[in-house]
C-alpha cells in the first residue's frame, strides 16, 4: 500500500528530480509533485511524495523531517485527505450589495 507524504518548506529552487532523489534514499518513490501557483506557475513551497510502502513512508518521515534540502529545513509528514470546501472563496462581503462598507 502506498503512503502519500506532505513535504513543506521547500525552496523555490528545488526541482521534482531533486526531491525524488532525496526520498529515494528511503525506498521506492512512485510519484512526486511540487505544487505551483495557477496564475504565475511559480512553486508554492510545498509538494507531495508517494512512497511505495507504508514502512518506506515512515522511514522517509523519520529521516527527512527537519533535514536540510537546498538551504531549507523540510517539514515531512503524512498527507491528509483533501477536505471538501464550499465553492467560491475570497471575501464574500465584497459581493454583498445590501451591506454598506
């Protein structure tokens, strides 16, 4: 069973290949994704790595959480499932015409 990991505090210079190489020391990496801003395509400073087994995922968490990569101390933990959020976002008050600001 795969184990998906959250990797935070990434340098904007870190590539997916470099991230994969860091995690391959702890086992087989099946997927690497560094999240990017939709508008600018710039890295957002976090990503996800999927390890092939639970034990490899735990080894990667223990070995890389707090470790230095490209001058930044990584935050590595088990990824949480995506939460359902209501559509929209932003400041709903600015669209409410009945209120005066």
